[in-house]
């Protein structure tokens, strides 16, 4: 999975927040986005490496990129599924 932050149309800074706050903020932010928009999430909570991919699967969004080799972790989430 390639990580290209230039794809982002929205950003969410979640550093310093702990579970479940990062995923709750992702959900709230995505709710206000249009289908196809891409959210760049930056977080430092290790649980996001599990929770954000699970959130994407459960809520039918695409995890189009992630960078979890070092802190801060970064995720690119595309709202909605590809047709």
C-alpha cells in the first residue's frame, strides 16, 4: 500500500488522543465529507494501527494508504467504496 499524503482533501490531527477518541474524531470528520474525499489522519496512539483499518472495513470506507512504521502514524481514508 503506497502512502501519498498529497491525495488528502481533509486533515485530522489526533496526536495526544487515546482510544477511543481518534476513531470517534475520524467518524465525525468523515461524516462531513463528500464521497470520494480523502482524509489524512495523524495519530500517535498505537491502538489506531488496529482500530482505523477496522473502522474502514466496518463503515465501508477505503484505507488507501498508511504509514505505521514510526510515530506519528498516518492514514489516508477515502470516504465510501469504489464502484
